């Protein structure tokens, strides 16, 4: 399955990090989110075709050398059982940052572990250190335990892991008027979720809310949210894409 490009929203690794840091985020250890989200996708009338996992944390250290950061990202890949021969290490630096990145790409799988140190322009502020793990895979390549492996790896590096899970599915063709709401309402009902916010236009529908089956929680404007669903039609593919994420959708759509 090729990776589909959506045309509305992009939350790259560190944009996501900044967004979540700016809100109150529950640090409760999560239950695995994949099973409830899969049930929601089925209730929406689609099969899960792709899974994305984003794990990240702010780390309490900023004095690591490049060699130490390389060892960290390699250990992350090893934790995910990715063979060393499939891993590519890259780096970049400037007066404002240092970044070490490990990547693996194979058929329908992409994995990345990133360690980045951001140096503030203000002298009285300390550097910020982010550790990020990203996995994107076709549904038939999903392995059990990925979420817990990410959590274990980040915890071992003295970080408090925050995990976002996103599923992508699709329905061939374009849905009739009104079907967007019906499909997502069915998906919300499947996981006992209440709708807190809705955004829509003629091309897409996005709904956010809270489910007691999902432990990761964002506190946004006094509301608890931990699930985000969206529907959008692609004229290029002649498919209606359904994305279901917890606590938020973390990719383009």
C-alpha cells in the first residue's frame, strides 16, 4: 500500500510536541489504544489499512554528545526489533539545535527515532531535549507490543512517554450527503465516546471527544478529549478516507 497524502492538516513530530506541551496532558499509563480504535473503524464501515504510532517525551538531559545521541537512537531501533542493517543514521546541527535521527524504510514500513536538542535564544533558558519515536506501517505488518516497546524505551531514557495512535482506513468511492456524520457517530458510539467538538465543510468532517476506553487525555479549553476522527474524500484516489486517532490525529489528511 502506498502512503496516501492528505491535503488539510500536518502535525510533524515537534509541532505535535509543542502543541501537546502547551496543553494539560495526562501522564496516566495508557491501555493499548489500537483495539478500541479498530472497533471504531469497523463501526464506521471501513477496514484499518494503516497504523501510525507517535511516541515522544521531553528528557531531563542536554549535555549528551553526538556519539551518545547516536547510541540512544540506535537503541530505540533495537527496541523495535529493527535489524541494524536496515537503519540509516543522519544528523543536522546549527546554533539553535542538534539532531540525530535513525530511519528505517522497508516495503510498507517506516520507522524513525529522533533525539533533538533545542537551544533557546534567551541566555537564561535551558536547552530543551526531545526524544521521538515514529512508526508507520500497513495493517498487515503491524506487530503486537509496539506501543509498549516505545513506552519502555522512552522511560528507560528518563522520559515520561506520551503515545498517539492513528489508524487510516477507506471506503471506495464518495459517500452520499449525510454519511460523514452517520459513519463517525457510529464510530463514536462503538467506543462509548461523547462528541466535544465538530469542524466541517463541504469536503471533510472532523469530530473530537472523550472515550472512557482510552486513557491518554488532553485538557483543551476545560474539556477532556482523547479521540479525534475525520472523514475526507480524495478525488485523485476516488476514496473516502477515515482517520481515527487518540488523543489526536497525528498526520496529514
